[in-house]
C-alpha cells in the first residue's frame, strides 16, 4: 500500500484494509458461536493438550513489588525446571518489565526459554512515542527476545487508525526480526466489531502476535475476544499466506480456562497453530495448576 501525503488517502488506506474483512460483527452471534466451540473443551482435556499448553506459557511477573532479587528467584525456578521435570518441555518465555531484561538474561540457562518484556508505556500506552521507542530499544539491548506492547486504545476508539498503526509500525521497526506482540486490550474495546478492526489493523501494522489483554484491566481475556481475534488471524492467513500468532492473557485462572483457549485455536486456526511459535498463553498462576494435573498431584513449583 503506497503512502500518501493527504490525510484522506491515509484514512482510505486503512478503510481499504478493513474492507477486505468482515468487521460488521454482532456481539450476540459471536457469543453464541464462541459458546458452541468452547463447549468442546472436554474433548481436549488430555495429558497431551496440557503438556502443549504448559510449553506455550509466557511465565509472567509484572508486579509493583518486583525486585532484582524476586526476578532472579523467578528465573532460577525456570532454570531448575528441566532437572525437576526432564520429560516436560519448559515454559516458552519469561515475561518481565523492561528494566529486568538484563537480570533475566544474566542467569537464564535453558536456551529454549525466551525473554519477553512489556514495553511502550505498558499498560496504558499513554506516553510519548519517542519514549516508547527508547524503552523498547533499551529492553532489546538488555536482552529481550520479544516485546509486548499495547495499542494506543484512545487513538483507535476515536478513529485515528493512522496514528495507531504508525506507532505499531515504528515499534516493529525497532524490533526488526525479534517478535512483536501487540496487545489490543479487548476489555476496553467492548465490541466484537472493534476487536476485529483492531486485530486487522495491528496485523497490517506489523504485529507478529496479537494478544488480548494486559491483565491490568477488567475484563481481561475472554473466549469471545479470542474467537474474534483467531478469526481475524485466519482470514489474514487465507488472504496472504502469513501466519500470525495468538496470545490470550489476563484472568486465565484455571486449567479449564486454558483448555477453552486451546480448543478455540484448534477449531478456528487448526493444529498448525498449536505450538509455541504461534500460540502463547500469558499467566503465572496457570503453570502450577497445569503441572499439578500433568504430575497427578498438587505441585507448587513456581
């Protein structure tokens, strides 16, 4: 799509991108379709599915009380995991604030575990674009492999698609080949139509993954939001042949919740998406719960 200097054609460019997708969604219809698929979760209540989910976890600590010491201890548990559970795949990533990227990088041992950082004025996305770029650059310099940012929701809701997309594009340019996960904050978007539009625009602007929520705003992840986002990813794949990843995050408190997301991904996107390259689940609580079910006894490893 060529860049133009007049505001109108920029506006048209984003409207044109959206026109290729079904964005006129009805919330009740989406809720009904989601419930139909989610009801199949018990078919996936298997050891295999739980093992896969465990290996797709972005093990997260994003607390006001995080410290050098607490993040080191958090990372050490991941280091010890391979020895304690040699038959299980470790978590996919450790997700921390950007100022702890170096702390994790210094002591993280398993090569398969990536370092993810929330960045770009997380969780509100309300700061100068220059600050977002600086924060993201510094996180990458300190050792982050992946960056999770939030779209400027205010810009999106007021129809400034150009402003929203340009910011995502600039941050993707900073990340280069490293993974950019773009958080839609679906609880603030409120309608299925808005979630679909924000998903499509984020993908067009360079997102490698789209993610539901920061976990700092209610409601966080919902199966309905996941249904809409997975459908957007599927339609984009059908049009371009490019696979975009999906990450539900926030409020995933039970193994059943996780299996519902697994089921939605499997039914809408297919088996090809059921791996840690295209599917992540953002949580810390879930790791012990999954581990307990896999091990067959209550386990508080993390």
